[in-house]
């Protein structure tokens, strides 16, 4: 194995197509029965007009992370599965344009490529998701620097065990874990070996509560709870309130990066933050430096439709960092 064959960043997770349906004829409603989340409301049993639709190929948590890492300069591959349909081929063609190694993307005969519908209202989105039950399997792999593990379907639990076995046999490979919807639904106990092997863990504040099965927005409580599951570095984002990262001893906070322009559409902000943070650590940056990188890519992504168009090159990211607002500074909480 030569150094040139090494994959510096391997993203593992489902690939999807997002159809963004822009709505105007809708409204928000406060959740019923004490629910914390608002609801998106449409007239029931009626014909509801929409403004536009944009179809984006080769997206999803892990593909988004792969594009981010590639643009930031790492030799990047995606390990995923597509259906044997035209949509799957469109996804492959899209990834190759961003220099993603697609050798480890398998075509599953008789299955359809994952297709999601994104109901886009204002700057927020509600996503209708369905993950195909693909036949997950870990192929023979070359040397890997970092594995970035994220969203997969509910039938993927045995696949996680294969990934952990690979990591046991390759202690030099580090793991970043950004759990998706179904991985959080599986629960921390079923994925305890994944949490225990994780170098960097990512979620937002509400997801941390869900993972820990608590209702407590105290960042110190949440960070400690996630650390206790095993991850060495814990990064928790909190929307407009910024983001936090901890090495188990100290907790750092950084505000949202504000370039003076409002967001256009928020899909992919979390993926941009998490992947950029991981790339920074992979390239030898400190936790504080990585925490400063992440929100810049998030800020750029939300200026466009979808999770990938706004992802930055390393040079452009460093330009934004050099001209950061005065308040864009790392602070220690502990």
C-alpha cells in the first residue's frame, strides 16, 4: 500500500436525492399538547400551489461531508449504495465533479435510489424521508485516515458492527460520528461500541437531549453526558446561539459567523459544520481552530438552496476567517 492510495476522508452513509418544493401557501403552528417543535400546516384535502422545485443529486449527511472534505483539500471517498436506476447514475456523475472517489459506491439490484421531499417554507425546511433497505456490507478497503459515519437506514445495525470490526483491526483510523435520524432512534446502547470508538462526535442541542433521554439544555450537562458515552471530542451546535466543543476538560464556545447577509435556506448547515470541523482536526488544527472553521462553512451553505452549493474551498474559508467580525472569538466556558 503506497501513501498515494490512502483515503484521507471516507464518508459512510446513505446517499439521497432532495427535491426542494418551495411553499408560500402555508403557515407555522405551535405544537399541540406541549410539543416543543412548531408544525408546518397546509390546507387538508385541497390543491396547494407551490412556487418552484429544485432537484439536487448526491446529497445526504455523508455525501455532503464528502464534498466538503474534498473541497477543503482531502483525498476523499464515499462508501454508500445506490439503486439500479437513472437517479443513481446522476448521483455518481455529480460526485465525480467534486473529485469524490466513487469506487466504493455499490449498486443494489432491484432497489431505488433514496429520494426525499423537502418542504421549503421561509428559511426552514421539513423533510419527508424514506431510506431504502439496502444490503449494507463493508468491502475491502485501503488505508484510511478518517471515517466519517452518518445517516443510514434502520436495517443497518449489523453494518455498524462491521465498521467497528474494521476500526479494531485498524487502530490508526479515526472515527467521526454524526448520527442520523435512524441511528438516534436505535439508541446509544445498541450503538455503544460506535460511541466508545468515536474520536469526534457531532449533534445539535436538541439531538443531544434526545440521545441522552433528558430534558436539559444546560450545555455542560449535555457535553458531559455525551462524553460519558465514549467520544473524546464532543461538538454540539445550537443554531443562532453558536456552537460548542469539548475535549473532556474544557468547553469552548463560538458565536454564529455573521457576514451581514441573511440565510436563504438552512439545509446542510449542520453537515457543513461537522465535516469542516473534522477536516480541520485531520489537518492538524486545534479544537479551538476547528471550532472557528465550522460555522464559516455553515454560513456559506445557508446562502444557497441545498447542502453543497455553498461549500467552500480552504482558501475561501481562510479569507472569511481573516475578515471575521469582531465578536467571532473562541471563549472558554470551563
